[in-house]
C-alpha cells in the first residue's frame, strides 16, 4: 500500500502569508498527485492534479510542485477564503490514498 | 453541468449492509471514459478512498475494505451504487460519490450512522 504523509497537521497563518504544505509518498508515484481543499460541511474541491496542473477556475495563487515521493502545495498570498483543510491524494496505484490533512487556521 | 447526488438510508444497524446510490445528472455515466467512485469521511476525521468503477465495468477497491465492498453501475438509470457489508460503528461516516481520478466532481455527501 502507498502511504501519504502530510505536514504540518495544523498551520497558523495570517492573510497575505505565503503558505507551504508538504506531502510525502511511501514510494514513488511519479506525478500522480492531487490536492484538494475542504471547508466544514462541504465536499472537497480539486485544486491541483498531476502534481502541478491547476484545475480550471482555481485561483493562480495556488501552485503545486514535486515528483516521485515529495510534493508541495503553495499558496502565494493567503486569502480569507483559503482558511480550510487541505488533502493530498495519490492516484498512481489502482486505489487512491489520501494524506491525513492539513488544517490552515487564522493566526 | 455535471451533478452527483447520494441517496440511501441514514441509519444502518451493525452487521447489516450499507447501500447507497449516486445519481448522475448533466452527463451520461456510460458515454465517457471516467472513473466513478466513493470516498468516506468519519466525523471529524480525514478522507478515505473506498473504491472506483471504470465506465467499462472494471472495479478497484481499497484493500482494507475489499472483502466487504461492491460498487456497481446501472447505466439505464445513470446511477452507480455502493454496498458495504457487515458494518460496524467504525463505518459511520459521510459518504461521497465522485467522478474521475482524481475526483473532479463530487456529490454533497450523505451521513450514514451505524447504530442499533
């Protein structure tokens, strides 16, 4: 099984901050990695696919990078709407695996 | 605009089978080469990938749930379904249906509680 580990689990930041979340895979997944944003009571929303491709309609302040086993999601300038929980997901194998999530809180 | 909607009982007794249906509107479930699948989220916890069915009928399941899970498609109704057998309290969660891998379109989710 491919395990996905996110860090940190919680992140406190202010509006305008640059924020980086890391996701590590237990084995190489090439670039088959997605990032989602989830707000309380809502379904997750796809932000990034194939490690660095921005989903249509997602603001350009979101970016993804990495390949193999280490990946990052960066928010270049945190906005009030961005306070949420973020999950990575690998889709390299026949079944997907999510990271445990990173909650971005207001500092 | 593609929309997905989960439906099914909100309460299931322990040891019974959880059955949910996802109705797809705004697109045909059989006309495109997509995966259709299920994800769940226990209250206050993270997301768990349950399984997928490809438009061709091939299925893929989370190994930890594989012995209890069945995903099927009813193209005549533009629906796909989830069955999870022998449920326990640990299966209490919000269950989401979704399209694609990765998941580009999601239903709103439905809470299923396992309790006697």
